[in-house]
């Protein structure tokens, strides 16, 4: 399912790139774009913008329960601080994504409900996190947080390249900046402990 949905997202992003008028399209062939009923009257959102906003919201909804575990599963203040920063930024991104989807007139339901995609925590992975504490929890957290942040940056970069709505591409730029920063901090925090000689 992860591969299937990732390919679907790629196809949607590609469709967004192809959504503009083409010189090879005659007047009898409708352009490849979102139906009028699915876009606001300004026509400012492309299918790529909407697909990215929906996927970003879905990924964030999966991450938040993981971050909420941190205060009760590790006493390390550095890990707690990292989780608090990521939680604050992702909540802001989720709110903004939902606002933009509302502005676009997109459905309020999550089209990725039940999908296990790259960067998304699965139910089994969340259960494993809940059953561990301390260093073991931190190792699992680092793995899943790194996967989420890397995927979030990757799809935000795709939105920047292919999206057209200014506020949506600006949000993508903010996601990239925050994600790159947290990945760098995570790399510093999650360095392997050298073995004694």
C-alpha cells in the first residue's frame, strides 16, 4: 500500500504540472485541470496544491500522537525539547493546511485515511512506541521522526516546483525550512554512541 499511494501522489503531482493550457490542445478538448466545482471562483488552486495540502494534513495527523508520547516516555530534556518544537510547528502547519483546503473548497474528509504511506506512522509502529521508554523509545522516535521529516521536505519541494497557489507554495517553503532544521538537530542528537576500544 505504501508504494501504491506514493505512486498515486506522484501521478497527482504530475497531473498538476500538466494542468495548464497546452498549445497542442485544440479548442474541442478540455484542458487537464480540476473541475470547476472543486476549485474556488478565483481558480487559484491547482490539483497539485490540493493534493499536497491533503497529504501534509494526513501525515501530520499521524505524527501528532507520536509526539504526545514523548513527555511520558523519556525524561531527557533534549528529546522533549525537540518533540515540543516539532509538535508546535506541525500543529501550525496542520491548521494552515486545513484553512487553505477550506479556501480551495476541497473536501474536509481525509482521502488518505487508512493508507500507510512513506513518512506516516503505522498503527503497529505507534503501538511499539507506546510499549517502550527511555533510550529504546528515543531510538524508535528518531527513526520515525526522521522518516516523517524527510518525506515532508520531499513532498513540500515537489509542491514548490509544481504548485501555483502563492500561500500554498509559501507554506511548502516553511515546511522545508523547519524540516531541514529539525533533521539537522535530530542528526546531532541521534549520533551513535562510540564503542569503547
